[in-house]
C-alpha cells in the first residue's frame, strides 16, 4: 500500500450509483429509492442523453443525495455554457452538485459534435480554468477577463451574469488516465474521475504516485484531490445469480480494453497481446468473442466478484484509503431488472460506509 498517498482509514468512503439513460420521472423515482437505501449519490454519464435535466429531476426528488456528472463532455460546449449550467445546479441542489468533465475521444468530438479536439490535454486544462474563471465572475457579479490558449472569455454584461448564491462554486473533477492528464488533474481539480478499467496494480503503481507527485509540485496535499472510482461489482450467492452481470462486466471490460492506450494495464499483469486481440474482435463486430477473451483471471483484476455477504468487505479491502467515492457500475441494471435487489445493495452500502 502506498502509505504516504493514503487517505486516513477513519475517513468515510462514499458509495454512489452510476446512472444511465432514462426518463426524468424514472430517474426521480430511482433517486428516492437509492437515497433511502443509503447511497451517497448518483453519477450521471453523458452518452446519448445530456445529464443536466436528469440531475435536476434527481435533486428535486431527494434531500440529501449528491449528484454529479461522471462525466459531462467538455469540448461539446463552451466553458461559459457549462459553468452556467453547473452554477444553476449548485444553487438549486443547495450545494449537492459536483461537475465531472472529460475530453471524450477524437472521433466523437470532431465527427459527432463537430468541435475541435487537439490537443486534448492542454485544451481540457484551459477549459477547466475557464470554467473556474466563470465561477469567480459569477461570485463577484462580473466582469470576466479570461484569456487562455484555447478559450477567451472577456464579455459578461450584468444582464447576462448569473446571480450569486450561498453555495458558491461547485467542485470540479477531471477524467484522467494517462500520465500527463493525471498530473494536470491533480494540479487543478478537486477530484479525479478514474477510468472504470483499472486494476489495483494501476492504482498503486501509476495513479497514486502521479497524484502524490503532482499535488506536491503545486503545494497541495494528496488529500486535496478526491479519487472518484467506478467499480464493476458482481454480487451473487450462486454462479447462476452472478451469470448475467458477469457477462456484462466481461463485455464492458473487453470494450474498454480494446483501446490501445489501455494495453499497458493488461501487459503489466502478464496478459500480453490482450488489447490487440480485443481490438481485432471489436473491428469484426464479434462481441461474444471479445467477452470470451476476458478470462476469470483477468476479470478478478478489474472487477469485484463475490457473494452478497462478501462484497462490502471486498470493496473496503481493495479501495479503503484510496477512493474518496466508489461509483457502483452495473448496479442500476440489477435494480431495474429486480427491484427487490435494492435491499441487498443497501446492505452492501451500509457495510462499506458503516451507516
């Protein structure tokens, strides 16, 4: 364990639920249920549905549940538009909102959104600093004078300036995988949205040292940067009960692993050539073949699998002292398919958070 990088053991590790696309009404209903079950928050992705309205629905249906984007696609919209949406959510949730931002990949930014992408790391850093400049201007009632390498914001008439509110700027998290992005995020963000494809090896030997080095270089503490870590969790008291979520976990790990930038994670675990094999199967449209490549040994490094009574302890063993927040991947699917499973997820959450 990287002791100098660890969060003190007595600091609570929060448990969030990752949420996919849904209607506002269904999201509000789910939010009420998971709040009662003891989850700390909901994390909203941005794929075929923008997150803002769903977040508002969840927040209006609850009183304590925290809500976050994990992530919102930064380059799809201007920093001012993002800052205004975040500012409004921070006020109306009474401080329960945090903004997670990521760059996405070139093809989506350039060909789906029709926006510039290069260079993604420096551009995202400039974007986040521009959002922070907006927050400062909103707090002060304007004006704004942010002149960065990629974004210039120098006009904010009072009529277009959001009103100040008592909840101030929300926390900003940055999705980061490679060394440059991890260092950048650790230097300027409140948190890092860790990629779902991660092993304990990656956390201990790559991410934690990078965060420690980056925070020290700018006079920050490791504890100044929260690690928000999505986790593939597959509970079940029998092979049959786990089978469906196991297959979903294998396929999602295979999909992420087909990206060449993540090949090093497999190689460091002794699985040379796995990423290339997955990429070949992806190009061939062979989802079943991709899933079969993810052996039980590989799965054990990238997912937490066990009986319902074991899952909480397994999560604590792997992530306590590292994660500020765990985001449970796949649980929403489990709950929507079998609403009675929520009570079991609730016991897992309370086992981890001791509430």
